[in-house]
């Protein structure tokens, strides 16, 4: 889709449709005076009352060059979400065959506008050969007056949404097409295109290093694992010596292993690399927005399979850190691969760790599909992550990590067990990671409930959401 920011009065805009937001309890903007009879009548009849998600179309509006005037309900101004509004309008109008949409900003933020439009236009339909959905070809945000700030904001929005869609496309790939090796290839190609460093540790190298926890998960698959490392170094000498690690779970398919999952819904487990894809998408955006902090992404990529060589419940593995782990359940594999990546990130000199992982079903029970579960050993770092999330419209909820939960991970035969029992499952999983983060400031984001939409939203297609890409990028650019 082509995107542009233009400076024009409303009546000069040429497009299949021009959209204008109307708020509850506010008069329509003066520029819509020519359509006041139409608006009054719709309001009187109750057909349009400016509530969120309402939309009305006037064809051949007499005062405009655009072919359609679309009025969009914004609800109350204080709770208006522009990203969702543009996303919703794009999705509604492309269905009706509209190819070019102009959005009259009327003072609103062009960044959120273009993000919403690009995210709404994304469809995970690349494997449909017959009936791919209709899509928008052009989105123009229209501002009243020129401004370098507006141009920069628009460009930022374009980069963020493009990167988020890059992530969504990878998450949507089925596991037969996206193996750990293919994920590594995609990371390498992205890094080369964006001027980022990229290194991939293979199985032999991981063996030499002693990444027993990661390798234990990988050994049940005929697809070799990969530890993908993508690095960004600022050009100018950075203000601080901080080095941010973004660690993303990259399980390209999770059968559960020998502790196998039920058949029902297992197909969804192709999204178990959503954390890994999110950190790669963030690195893509970071390469273009050039923050002044060093950032390195670590994606442990494996397939969790059943096979003659698969690890068994009761197996004891030795992690890179040296601690031993009793694998009581082979389906708790995410934490096993993450601890070796976290230890490796620390050894590479990273001073701050943030991980994203589709780690537990328990977080979905706790928070549903709305909030990311956020855990930390460092309130200050969590504060930064939450502020970035808020600015980017991604919701997260601070979850507890009291010492009382730690004992859930006791093992009779090793330093730690990889599961903590039925209750508080998201917390014990986070505690497991924390044991390896140690004293390094660390935030864990459990995105099992938020990385995938089981049902389409008005503003977003069913399937991968690309959650965390914007938050991670904002975290780096605002450091
Ligand atoms: N990838 C899953 C987490 C998951 C489960 C995401 C269901 C979305 C829906 C993870 O590897 C897993 O299997 N976790 C187990 C842990 C348990 C064995 C302690 C879970 O949550 O059931
Ligand atoms: Mn699992
Ligand atoms: Zn998993």
C-alpha cells in the first residue's frame, strides 16, 4: 500500500473516500458545513450518533472532490483511539471496493493514523490462491499546515507498522515453511537489508558452549536449532554504556514433546515463535529509527517435537549457566530455551534484559487476550517498558513475583524443576527465567494471550498481532 502525508484543505482532497472523525457531544467541524443537512438528519434519526465504530458514507458529496465522504464515530474525545479508528475504517472500506482513502487529520497525530491504516490493511491470506481479500492501494493522511514534526511522525508510523506487519507475516507462516533454519535465514536477510549485524549459532557451537537446556528441547526434531543474534550499534558514541538485550522465544512449532498437547487447537502452536518474530521486527524498526543505545536481539529457535531422540520427562539437563534442570514436563520448553539465551546475552555484556514469549496458557487464563503479563526483578526497567507500551497503545499488566512463589520450582534431583505445578503457572514460569537473569535488570513479557487474535477485530484481521514490536522500538528510541 502506498502511504503519503499531504497538506491540503478538505475540499481539495482527491480520493475514493475521505474520512472525517466526529466526536460525541461536539459539533461537526466547520468544514462539513456543506453536509449539515445530511448530518442533522442522521443524528435525528439515530442512524449516526458519533459512537465508536460507527461509520456512514455519503456518495458524491457536493462540496468535495473526493468520491465519498465517510464520517467516523470517534466516541468521547478523551478515550478516542486513532489507531483503531483508521484500522477499522480501512477494513470496512476495502471490503466495499474502496482503493484510495484519505484521512482528514484535523489536528490528530499522523503517526497513529498511518499505523492503524497499515495494520488494518494487513491480511494473513498469502496462501489463498483463489479468494484473497480486497485491499486498499493508497492511504493519505491529510494535515492542514506543513510541519517537519508531522513528516517525522508520519515516517515513524510507517516504519513501525511495516515492521509490525513483517513480524505478523512470519508468525503466520506454518511450521512446515518456517523452521528454525528458515527463521534464521529471514533474520539474516532482514539484517543485511537494514545494515544490522547478524550471527547464527548452530548446534555444534551451542554444544561447545554448553547450552544443554536449549539443546534438550531441540533434540526431538530433525530440524536443527539456531540461536539467532541480530545487533544494532549506534553510529555516534552513545550517551550511556547501557546495552539492551531483546530476547524472543522462537519455538517454530510446539507439539508439547513427549508430554504431548491435545490435538484440538494444536495447529495454533505455529505462533509459538511470536516473541522471536517480535524482537526481529523491532530490530528492523530500530535500524531505521537509529536510537542512541546499543540493542541486541537473541532468538533461540527450535522445534518442540516428539521423536525417537526426544527428551523425556525426568531428564536432567545442564544449562549454559551451569545450573541443572529436571525436565518434569517437556511442554514447558519455552523457559528452557530462554534461559540459555538469557545467560548468553549476559555474557555478551548486555546490561538490561527484556524478553517476550508465548510462555504459558496460564497467562491467558489470568489476563485473557487484552493485556500482556509483565514480570520483573527491577521496577525501574519495568517502568520504562510500561511507559513505552502506553505510548504505543499496547496494554500490559504488572504481575507479581514474590519470593513465596519461588519454592514451586524445587526439584528432588536437580537445582530446579521446569514446572511449578497447576496454580500460578505464569508466575512460576517467570520465576524460572528470573533465576537466570540474576541481578541483571530484567523484564519478562508473557504474550501467549496477545500475540494471536482468535477472532478478527474491527481494526485487525484474525491471526498474528505483532504485539511488542512498537513497545520494544519505543523503549529503544526513548532510552
Ligand atoms: N507455548 C506454550 C504456551 C501456550 C499454551 C500458549 C497455550 C498459548 C496457549 C508453552 O510452551 C506451554 O506449553 N506451556 C505449558 C506449561 C506447562 C506445561 C507448565 C502450558 O501453559 O500449558
Ligand atoms: Mn509448550
Ligand atoms: Zn511453547
